[in-house]
C-alpha cells in the first residue's frame, strides 16, 4: 500500500514539476538541438575549406612543376593567408625551398602569420627553428641566434639542434 502511495506521489511530483517548468524544458531541448545543428554546420564548413585549401596546394604544386613559378607563388601566398595551419606551413616551406620569394620582409611576415595561427607548441618550435635558419642564411646572425637561444632556454625538444647550430 505504501509502495503504491510512493509511486502516485512520485508521479504527482513529476507531473507538477513538468507543468511548472514546461517552457524551460522545451527551451533547453531546443537550445541543445540548435547547438548540435550549429556544430554540424561549422564542422561541414571547416571540412569544405580544408578541401579547397588542399586543392589549391595541389594546383600550386602542379603549376610549379610546369614552370609557372609566379602563378604558383601567388597560390602558395593565398594558402598562407588562409586559416589552415597545416597547408600554410607546407606552402611556406615550398616558397622557401624553391626560392619563390625574394623579399625577406614578406617571408618574415609569413612566418609571423603562421606562428599566430599555430596552436601546437611543437609546431611553434619547428617554425622558430626554421625562421632562425632562414635568418642565419640571410646573414642576420643576431636575430637567428636569439631565436635559437630562446629555443634552448624554453627547454624545447629541439634545443639540442639549436645548441649544435649555435656552436658552429
């Protein structure tokens, strides 16, 4: 008998809770569904953007292999200016490797843009090392050595490489 009273009491409490908070419950469900939809849209949009950047990278590589270095450099620059960190780093490496840029300031500006986009400490260290090597190659030993020294001081995984470069 007591068990039956507890069940009806529980049902009554649940019904009254529902009646009092009906708007809040529906609002919460609506917000959760809306959040899921927005999350799906953002993921889809980012995936589309990544595909476009990947296609641009492949196109730039093809143009480079056909000897159209100016057109290729323009596409690589566009990739660096995109939000995609992965392809931005690849594009900058290709620009440096193939000497497609002549202005040192522009290259350093690209390094800065990629460093700002980057969220990984390991990639930041690799970019710093690459930037230091670029500066040393361009006879700016002071700035290059400063960057290498910072890598050593922050106890980076690349500190042994940085020490080796500084010792030479």
